[in-house]
C-alpha cells in the first residue's frame, strides 16, 4: 500500500540527470504524468500564524491550515471571496482556531508558490513497478528566487531492498534527505524571513554595556518599528499598523524621559516634543479605529428600544475616519515628517562624548535597577493615597506612573531572568488593565457628551440618535463605576508582600 | 475482513484469471485487498509480474505472523497486495498434517491480517487435499468456475458432496460459468438446465475470449489492458454479485 514519501532535496538539474543516469544502469524508469500546483502563503504582518505554529495556504477557493512542524493538514475552509479579516471567514473549524490568533489583523498574501511535479515509475527486469518518484520543482513569485528541487521517493511494499538501493543512488549524487517539504526553503529563497517582524522588544542588552549604548540600541529598534509600519498605515491594511506605530512613539518618548542623563538635555527635550507632535497627528484616527472596533460591544450596551438610533453615530464615525486617514497620509508623505526621522537617525549614530550626559558610561544594569526601583516605589506611594473618594485625576496620574514603570521594565527585560521579570510584568499588567479601562470609560463618556452637543447643533441624525448616545453615556458611566470599585482589591494585590519581595530582590540587591 | 476462495479440483477452468480480475476490481472499488497465491505453479503471481518467491517457504507460511508480513508485495495497482506462491507450496500437505487441528491452520494464519485488509482472495491449487479443506474452513465464500459442459456440472456435484461430508455450510459454495461459448448449443443447454436445477449459481457468465488468454502476455488484469471487452464487463458484473453476497 502507499507509504509517506521520503523527501530529498537536490540542488541542480545536473544532479538530477546524474541520478537518472545511475538509475538506468540497474532499472528502467518511465514517465507517467506531470502536475502543476499553485498555492499562496498568507499571514499577518507580524507573522501571527507562524508564531503560533501554523502555515496558512490558499489553493484556488480553499484556505488550508497546516502544522508548521510536519506540514500536516489541520483544517480547511472553502470561500467565495478571499477572506481578509476573521469576520470574512465562513463559520468552520478553521475560523474557530483562527479567531484568537488573527484578532483584528488582516491576512495578507506573502508569496505565491508554483510547483511542477513530474511523476515516474521505476521498473525491474520483469517490468514490475518497484518504486515511484516525483521530481518537484518549486518556484516563488518574487523575482530572482532560486528554484528549489525535491525528489520524493515512494516505496512499494515488499521491495524494500530496491528502495534502499535507489535511495543510495540519490545520496551518491549529493541529494540530501529532508524531514519536510521544500516549503521553508522556498520562503527563504524568496527573501522572506518568517517571524521577521514583531512589535516585541527582542534586542539583547548586557549588564556591563554603557547606558548610552543601550539607549541607542533601544531607540534604533523603536525607530525601525515605526518605519516598518508606515506603508501599512498608508495602505490602510488594518488598524494595528497605526497602533504599533503609536506605541513605538510612546516608548521613544518614555525612553528619552526615563533613561536619564544619557543624552544632552536640549536634544532630549527637542526630540520629545517632535515625537509628541507626530503622536498627536495620529490621535484622531486611532480614536476612531477604537470606536469602530468596539461597535458591537457598544450596541450591546444599549437597551433594545434605543439600538436603532445609534447607527447614524457609526456612519458619522466612518465619514470622519476617511478624513482622518487622508490627513495622516498627507502628513506621512510630508517633508517635515521625513526630516524629523532623518534628524533623529543622525542623532542616534553620533556619540559625541563632549555633549553627552553624566550617565552615558554608567553600566546599564545600574541605571536600570535604579530607575525601575524608584518608579516602583512611586507607584506604590501614589496608589496607597487613593480611596473611593479620590478624584479621577489621581487615578490617571497613577496610570501614567504604571506606564512609565512598565516601559522601563520592558526596555531592560533582557538584563534579568526571563521568568522573573515576566512574572512581575504580568502582575503590573493586571493593575494597568484596571486603570486603563477606567481611563477609557472616562474619555469615552466625555467625548460622547461633546458629540451630543455637536449633533444637536449641527442637526446630525434624529432625536433617536441623541437618545441612543445618551443611553450609551449612561451605560459607560455605570461600567466606569464598576471598574473603579475594583481598584482597591487590584491595587492591594499588586502592592502585596510577595511582589514587594520580588521587586526588591530583582532591582534593589 | 472477508475471505473468498476461488476453487476447483481441476485445472484450466479459469481460477487464476478469476482471482486476478476480481481482486483487481475489489481494490478498484476501494477495498483493501490481498490476493494470496496458494498454488505452487504461482500463476497469479506471474500475472502481476512478481517473482514466485516466498521467503522461508511453506514452513514460514504455515508459521504465519511476521513471515506473512515480510512477503507481502504491493502490486502496481492501488489497494492491491499479493502474497506470492512458491514451489515449496507443493509440500503444504505434509506440513499441515503435523498440526493438531490441521484443517483450521489457514484460518488462523489469515486472521493476523484482519485489520490490514477488507478482503482476501485465495487462488487455490487444483486438488482435493488438506489445503482444500483448510480453504473450506477459512473461506466465507467459495467460488467455483464451471465450463458449461455436462462433465463440469458433475464435478460441481462432487465438490458439493465434499463440503457436505465435512459438515461445512453448503451455502458457502457458489458456482458461475466461465469460458462460455454462446454459439455452442451444448454450452447454452448446459447453462439453461443448471440454472433451472440449482440455486447456488451466480447470474454473470464469463465468455470465452482470447483477450483473457492474453493476460499472460500483457501480465496485467484484463480491465487494465482491455477495459471495454465483453469479458472485462462480465467480470465487473461478476464482482458486483460477489460483493453483494459477501457484504450484504
């Protein structure tokens, strides 16, 4: 019966000819037929499926999910129109598996792979088929990609000796046994590096490294992330390009502020302001994206009677979004923006000792420990002051402190044991989550109240729309109260003895 | 798993061509099929271009288990494997006699292949012997090709008696007409009266055709090199009847 084929990678046509020549000596072989196949590789910009251990391939009107390790087929789904987002995928096992991976990102075609398989049978002197093989040539669609050739050898039961002899012939002409198909080789040949982009801070610092050098590594990494995301923002592929771009800017500003006395004070201030401006230019579009992503949740918050009235609100958001996107495109194409980036890049290259800060040569581990522990103490101090009567502004201040602490911990994570710092960041995330949601509700309620006034003045929508917006404000304020009530418990958990001990051990000893 | 034996106590009646063509059609139908060549002349083996060699010979065959596995050969056709026949199989009789339950040995041997195959065809040697008895015990269906002459219908009576004497289930045995020449009055009349007097017979009639003889030249099943011939169509019809008898 049929077994799984054994795969050999063979580098040139000459080697294939040499194999066929050797084969001819002991056997005869006959051409049976040839098949061509085209498939396309899909993934998100940040390689989410690859990172989770899958390949997504599209063949004609079917999307296939394959395991990375052995290429085994896990799920398939047929479609009429090529899916881009999770909500475009028809209900299926594929969709169920893809939901938590894909989230709100777009699936993009990365590469088209054509393969031509020539099938042969190998015959003994009785003209009995003793083995079969296919010569498969893979070709990617990126110009200049090297052609990858495989020979798949399939045994016939009871003819193991012949199989072994033929496998030996292949090895004699330099063919290499492979555990899986040529797929990954094709990707590499096409210049794709699977898992190449990630928004994570995956650079490595060493404890003795001068702080100035460490800061430059961090900032260059962030600049690169910004640059890589711009084409996706302009092309409006999905909402996350802008999100990653903004996070990179926030981190840049935070690094400039928190990694103290490394760069000249004047330059630090100047660039912080320039990046603040870039960040501000993106605020409007990001806010609109968030609202639109949350549309279903908003609808669910409203009583049925008010639900229909909210739709003009979403239409309004879509119109505003078009305008905001156009504005951003103009900005990103502008000379001013390009200039800021090139100035920044130049700044990061130079290391003019004379104008640098006092901490420039300090071992980065010392700077990291000091700054992180200090910020941690600040979070504890400010958090302890908060009671159920405290004004909202104090919670926002704490949220900002937490953010600074988090960024510091992430910048310098490579200096500490991964499990330890990972656990502490996880604890901090829980506190940030509570404060973040509280802040979101505050901002949303305020924005919606302004919109109510505006809609009334400009006569946008009907009275039902205003009623629905009002209903939404009410629901949001209730959620806000609930989140606020959870603060005390969440904070005490973070401020507890166990975390204190860990922070002390990691950063203050 | 079902076991079907192609049996007749005389040679030259079309056992091998039947075994080869039916096993091919069973495999084509999607059933995982094994053709077991029990004949020391190894004709089935020859038709599939496989060398008539059974590693460890009749001794190994009777031991069963891994000895069978080591000898199974894939034919050129999907889903169809073959256990080759071998000259040493002429000693089956002696080897089997040593067993304490001599007529149940084959059933035991084939049982180890239960999960690997949906159907096993036995191409039997043309004799009355312990091998035949083993076949009678092991098979779910015994298919007997008859050439439509009065002499062959007589041999059918003999085989029937054989089974009766051994207290085997009679409805296991089923005949069909092979190498039939519709132009000959004798053939037509024999067929007519046999159908009238017997229930244990299949309706499909395999005509005498030179195509079938050419199987030895092509060394391939008939449906492979002459799919549209009347003989090939007759075998397809025969397979349908056999399948229904075995699996319904």
